[in-house]
């Protein structure tokens, strides 16, 4: 990531954090505010980070995936459903139920990704249409099952959404979390922590391993990869499915880590914003993560402004309106896509069908 | 279809009805799969579909309601198809519809007050509908211009514009444009003036089908004429088929991209404006949920042909309309319709799957509808 | 180990594509340490045969024999294992990767899945030293010259222990001097026991370097000869199946007014690098002004800038007395420009459109094809029927999609459209690339006819023979600059070749000395 972009990102974050610090300063010390905002930022950036990593695996292998939104939504629902079944119907304790839920979410993401791979690689459907199919299908299935399973005829839940097994517990990272005040940043839930670990792992896999070299080759110049004996179709399938697993984990964040319930279309465009983060991060894991943090900060801004609502001075009354502040991530996404903050270059064969 | 006689028959049929065959089989397959899903969750598919057909076509008022449901689908389907013809994927019909509705509602209820006078319908209706068209055109034109002049991909930008539209309409309908009636508890505008209302076709209670439906049919003809008979249509199609060749031919590609998205947005805005002026007489939050995505399915099912879109839109309208009766009769949630529609989209988009299942050989060439980030 | 050891044999290979018989019972054999040239026109089936040997296509029938044993090659992997390496016409290199990454791809040295780039770089240096192939393993491929990329491709095959190397049209992108360099490398490789199949359509080259020559025509082997037993005209008639006139018949030019004047033109490429660096020249009506040069020296961007497809950074373009600098394509076209673009499928045609629609691509909006913004389809169809007849376009009807036409006929659609309009200047970029001899002759004739009707022609071509046969004056481009402008009747292949390599005539003496 070049200097100019880094400076602009830093500036955006400083402005967002600074606004809250100035408004909340009469109630809390700047350090407390900044710490809490950073902790929130990291947490809410989780699905964006995972969604962007999902996109990186797919697109580095040459498959455009705008179905991440749907994959996350589907995973959020089925992960939650699995956890509820384990907990309520089979009477397992909360923790194993949640773990089964996370696994179910990952598998759901993988299955949707498999469908995307079949559509875009085997049947050579326009990849953007294929992703749209995933999004619409996920919205339809989750909406239908959500209503049918809880309120439909013969529901085992008799028209009542049961109490879910709660959310994944917070982990205190030893030593770091013990630092006074600032330690709050290092108290995070497991999916948030694994997202950061996966950024590092993905970077290593992509740029240091045989798998990564071949993945990038397939996304840059599939015919060249083919002529040296690499199975392009197989590499693309595998990477799209790995991407699906990551999107699935990102989906689990919504219903098993952030809150313990499901709402129709609750991903709310996060899958698309994740793609913008991936693009802004120039298809690199660390770049995407940084971009995801910017979006996370925008969301943290919204949450904190709600919290300090009463303290907002009248000349900034517009900031009291959550609808207006809520525009920030979307406007930021559009701004990034204009390339004003820096042009990025997609993998050369991204989105192109490979025909022998 | 394993026996050779069957195969031969299907192949001959395919030659006769080739353009309609794949969409038809896609619908059939999706309906069968939908039936299986209903069965799996413990419902009776036959009863459900019977209820669906009854609710959609069983009586004059059912037919009228199907037409009412189809109207926005036709406009929105045309909007998406026009984009596709220009090589652009407008996923933002949702937001454009919402803005069209808000603008039409505003002119509809507030204009007489601003002018301190009543306005005759032949002026007020065009103004309200025109405001909706303009709002939609702007909302579609912005991502179009961003695509043309900065390269920002229209797919993500139109989706972002959907969320922005949702936030702004939520703000407006909860704030400045909220119906001040003390009995009102929901986020909605006041009713529009009578002079801004498009009348129903029949003066019969329970027959809500309005002149907007006729306008939608006319608009399909207009879009067809525009695309295939005018130089502008030639330019739109050329940019869609090969933007490099379009540039070579002296076409102002950036302007055409912007214009195509604006026209596409205008059609979607018209959908919202007609819903307000001819049906609901106000805009209410959340009324258009899902139209934008359904419109993609309709455009693809209708193969981007304006007449095909009329058929596809009526099918989708009928399903939405009949679903209420289906739910009433069989307790199968209305949402099953979304699943069936998603499956139709799946099979239409991946017609290779349908060709594979029914062993139909491809005759048409694959058409590239959209391009990746690079293009 | 005698010279007659046959290492590779293709027996009676047949391969169909939809509508085309690409290989019809083709047989060819390769001996150890020989350079066997495979000569043929575009579409003769050379590349198909090689793709079968390399496992990219499966033959319908026939067999491949390696060292006396019949083998089946399913994929490039099998052929790499069999010791066959291929250097494709369009390099199979990834510009974003380093040389070492490109070379190891598919055959990586790893420790527990982690790449060992050091070991690979070491091996590349060894090979590069051993065979006299200069490559830097750490360089980014995208930043290498074409010649260097070709060396990377050759090292790539050696890295995989290939003892049979297929070179597909390797000289298409090289200067005459770089070609000589390649021939030297080829001889060095064969001296070490490597066998080479050398695919080309250039007669002079096969005579210069090959030990044996197999000529292919329309999917069949027309014969195998030794260079000593043949000559250019004989090879040409074997290739085409009839006598070929190797020169274009034309009268001396009678140039009149200036139709194009370019002053100090500077243009950037897609990566914002200046690829046209201060170019000035002029073209007169009634003359053909040829621009020679190795591909990638700015010719593409020059044509794009002059036709308004690419913005210019600096300079002036005067067309027919009008300043069109920085104008978009339409006003330039309306000034009187006809343009045969380099990439006909990308710029010149909308492949999904009918022949008729493509024939009005640049003037669909003018009378009589449109009135008040409404298309007049009858006029469009009428125009198409006339042009199809006048320009002998082979198409079943004016309404079929242009994608269904052969390459030669697609090019004729463009030529018909562009030459039938009233124009003052024709810019023709690589107008005959990839076409068969018949179409080439036809298009050459039409270009000369345009000139004789008083149109100014700017001809850009990487085929030196084409430039020399058609042009009245020749400019040579090298790295975005015009090295020199010479009269065609005073130019020789050697003098142009030196200019193409960036050596001015004053430096010729130095250049004549052996280069390091």
C-alpha cells in the first residue's frame, strides 16, 4: 500500500475517531473513548475482513464473486439454526452448540460457493449473474425457512423462536488484555480473532507457498498455468470453495458472535462492502484488512455517536440522525471505487471464463 | 427422457419453440423443485399450487390484481434489460423505485400547497410521474456516470445506492415527509392530492387494475422501438456488445453509459411513481422490498426482450398475487415464492443446466451481459 | 548416437474442429539434434499439430511415437514428462510474476509446501550460463523486452529437462538482429543434443536455419525437403499450392497535398509510460507512407492517438488542413478518415452484429442510413448487398452474425466499410495480419487502388516485406521515435533492419562489429 493511500486512510480514521473524542470528552477521557472505538472497530470489521479474504481467494484464482453477501446470509441462518437445534431440540450445552453452529455456517458457505463454482466454472455462467443468483437464492431460502420452521404448520418450535444458546464468549488475550484501559482492545471474541489470524495465514499461503503461486497464476494467465500442467479448473474450484468457507465463518459472526438471533437480510450489504475492501486493498490480505478496518471505524462511529447522542452540540445536530451517519460506509465504498484514493489492478484474468 | 423416442420428440419441439423452450423448462423445473421443498417441510404441493393459480387467475378481481402486481415488474424488468443491452448491470432498481416513489409522492401531496392552488389532473399527474422518472434517472445516472468517468463498477455502486436510498427514504418518511396525521404510526407520506391520482380502468369496486398497467405495456413497445429502430438504440447496443468498437465507430461511450443507466433508472423510477399515483396514493417504507432483485430475474427470463419481459413480469406478478391465497389455504409461507423465483433465475441464468437436464443442444451463442472489474 | 536417431514422430494425425479439418493424416518426424522447420500459411494446421504434440488438443486419430515407443499425451504434463517443451507464439508468461516464479510454476521446489525461490534462482543462473541465454531470475517479466521474455520461455523448457523444443513463430516479434541471435541460440541448443521444431511462415528464415523443412498446406503435409534442394519460389508454391507473385504491382506514386501532418506527438500507454516520444511526419495524398518497426515500439499507440482512441500528451495532428489534436474519434472520422484497426475483432467489428450492421458501424447515423434519429433498415441492407458484391465478401447473407465469417472475410467487411466512404486519409494498422495469401493479395491491391485514387495512406505493419512492397516512403519506429524516413526504392532490408534495432546509419560501422 503506497504512502498516499496510507495517509488518506489515516486521515479518515483520525477524523472519525476525533469527532467522537471531541463530542464525548466531557463524559469520558479520550483514551477510554479511543480504546473502546478501536475495540468496536476490530469487532465490527470481522465480517468485512472475512468477506474480503473470501473474495481474495476467489478472485486471485480468477473468479469474481459478488455472491459473498448471500453466502454470509445463508451461513448466518444455517449456523444459527444448527446451534438452536443442538441446544433446544438435542439439549446440548451452549458451547458445543455454538461450535456446531460455526461449523454448520462454514459448511453452508462452502456449499453456496460450490454452487457458484459449478455455475461460473463448469456452466460458464456470467460470473456476476452467478453471484446474483446466489444472493437472491440465499435471501429466498433463509426468508422462507425462517418463517416456515418457526411459524409454519407443524413447526417443532410452535410459533416461538427459542432462546438461542447465546453468543461465543469473549477471549482475554493473555498479557495484552491485562494492560489497563488499552487492554480492552485485546478482549475479542473467537471469530474476530480468527479473522486476524486468517489475514496472516492468507498472506503466507498466497505469497509463500506452491498453492498460492499456482492460485495467482490461474488468476493472472490461466492458459500459461495450463501449459505447465496446472489443472486450472481444479484450482479455481478449490479456491472458490475455500472462499466460501471464509464467507461462511463471516456469516457465523452475525448470529453466533455479534447477536444471537436471525433477521431477514441481516447482512445488510456487508458482503458487497467486503468486496470494496478487497478492491481497495488491491487484492492483498493486509490491504483488505486495513480497508475493512476503515469501514469498521465508520460503523464504530455510528455506534458511538448513538451512545453520546445527548452530548452532540446543536450545530452538529445532523450527527444525531442515525440514518445520515449510517450513510458513511456506503458513501465511503463508492468513493473508494472511483479510484480517486488510488487505482488498483485486479488479477488479469479475473472474471474471465477459461476455455481450453 | 431416457428413451430415444422421447429424445427425438423433445428435440423436434425444441426446434419449433426454441426461444421459449428454455425459459419454459426453467419455470417447470423450478416449480417442481419448489413442490419438493413444500413437501419436505410438510406441506401439500398440489394444494399449494392450486391455491396459487386460483389466487392469480381464478376470478376477474384475481386477474385484475395480477395485472396490478405485474405493473411495477414490467417497468423494472425493462429497466434492468435496457441496462443489460448496454452492457451494464443495474442491481439498483430497488433504490431507483424508492426514489421515484418518494419524488412522485412529494409532488403529489405537496405541490398544490406550495402553489396555493389546486392543479388540474392533466397537469398534476404528469408532474408527479415526471418527478418520479427524473428522480429515478438521477439515481441511476449517478452510478452510470461513475462507471463511465471513473471506472467504479456499477454493480457495487448501484447496490450502495440502494442502501443510501433506503437510509434517505427512512429519514424522510420518519422526518420531513412523515404523514402528520396524529393517528399515523408508520413511516409514510401523507396521501397525494386527488388531482395527482391515475384512475383505475374499471369503475368497479375490487378491480384495482389501473391505467399504469396499460402504460407499462406501451412502455415495452417504446423500449423495443428505442433499442432496435433508433440510432440511440444502435449506440446503446454497440456499447453493450463491444465498447472498444463503439469508441472506434465514433460513439461517445462514456456519455452512452451514463445515459443508459439514467434511462434504466428512469424506467425504475416510473415503476415507483406509478405505484404511488395509481395504486397506493402515498409512499410507505418497505413497500418495494425485493422488486429490484425480482426485476433481474424477469429481465433474464424475458431474455432482455421487451415482449418477453411482459410475459415474465405477468408470471412473477401472478405468483406474488396468488401466493396470498396459497398461504391462506395451505399455511405455506408466501416466502416460498421467493425461493421458486430464485430457482427460475438460477435455471435461466445457467440455461446450460436446463439444456443438460433436458438434453437440448445449444443453438444460440452465449451473450456476455456484464464484464468483470477490469472492463 | 547417429544423426538419424528419430526422437519424435507424429503418424497420420487427424484433427477436426467444427467445420474445419485442421490436420488431415499429418506425419512428421524429428531427429536428434536437428532443426526441423514446419512451414505453412496461417491456418495450414501447424499450430494445431504442435498443440497435439504438447497435449493441449487430443487428435481424432493417429499416434505420437517418442524414442520408438508409441505414447499418448493427455495433457501438457505428459508432454513435459516426455521431455517436450514448447515456446508459444503468444508467450505463456505471467507479467506480474518474477522470472524465477514463471520458470518454476508447475514444477516448484518447495520445503513442506513453502517455495524455495533461492534454489530456483540458482538453477536458472546455471542454465542461463550453460546455454548462453542471458536472463535475470529476479526481474519482473512484465518489464522485460520481448527478446528477453523469449529467452525466459526457452529457459523454462530447459528447466524441465526438455530435449525437444517446439518454437511457434518465434521470430514474429523480433528484429532481424534479434532473429539472428535466436538462430545462434538454436544452433547452440542443437549442438548439445536438443532437437527443435521451428514453426514459421517466413521462407527466408527456414532456408537460413533449418536442417529439414516440412511444408503444410490446408491441413496436409505438402512435402519435406532439405534447404539445399529448394529455394524461395519453390517453397512458396508448395505453401500456397500455386504460383505466388511475391511483389505487388503498382505504378510510381504521384503525391499531391498534405493530408496528415503530425508534429512532436507524445503519447502515454496504459501504464502511463511515454511510448510515443516526440514523433513528427507528414503523409501526402496519393502516397503510401509506411511505418516499419518491431511490434511494441509504439505503433499501436500511434495509430490509436491519430484516430482519437487514445488521448495525446503533447503535439499537434493536422488532418486535411484541420487541427484534430485531442479530438474524439467522430470529428476525426468526419474530417475524412478511414481506419483499418490493428485488432479487428476488438475495435473493428461487433462480432454479434450482422454483416449489414457492421458495414454501417461508422456512419449509421448519417443519411441515408438514418433519418431524424430513426434507422432506415432497407438502406442499411441495400448498402450491405452492394458492398458484399463489390468487395467479394464471402457470406451466406448480409444478416448472419459477423462472428460466423472467416478471418479474411471479417477483414474484408472492415475494408469494404472503410474504403467505400469518401475519405482523404486511410490509416491501416497490420491490415493483413493472420490472413491467407489470397486475402493478403486482395487487400494489398485495394490499398494501392486507394492511393491511386488520391487518398493518403498511412500503413503500419510489423511485416517488413509488406512495408517494402507497398510503401512509397518508409519511416522506421524504434522505442517511440522515428529513427529515419527513407524512400522505398532506396531502402534495403538490411538498412531498415538496423534502424528497427535502433541503430542510425551513422552508427552502422559500429553495429557491423560483433555485438557482445
